[in-house]
């Protein structure tokens, strides 16, 4: 799953750069900070779950759920970006 999370983070950074072109450094900084927090909290939470359940399944299930939510959020952002660049306009993005 690690490679998938890295791929989503890379795509999200590109989307952040595109959506917030004038302030892309702020958007990428925030996305990187959130990714870093997840990299710290994820293993701690997975260890706690694995210790409590004596199994890795709960941790892997939650990681898969977070991955699915991330993919949905990224897809939504890409669709919004595509519709705004096509002239449909959905309002201005705010940081």
C-alpha cells in the first residue's frame, strides 16, 4: 500500500499546484504536512490495533479505507479542476 499512498500524494501535490497556481507553495506545504502527519500516526495506530486484536486485519482495513477516501477526494478534485479549466467554473478555490 505504501507505493499507492506515495502516488496519491504526488498526484495531490500536482493538483494543489494547479488549483492554487498563485499560492502553490502554500498548498503543497499543507499537503506535505498532512501527508507527514499520516506517516507518523498510521504506524502508531496500526501497531495499537494489531496489538489489541492480535491481527493486522483491522489496521489494513482502515488503511484501505483511507486509501479509498483519498482516491475519491483526488478524483473529485481532478473533476473540479477539469470542469473549471473547461470554462464551466465552479467558483474560485480558497486556501
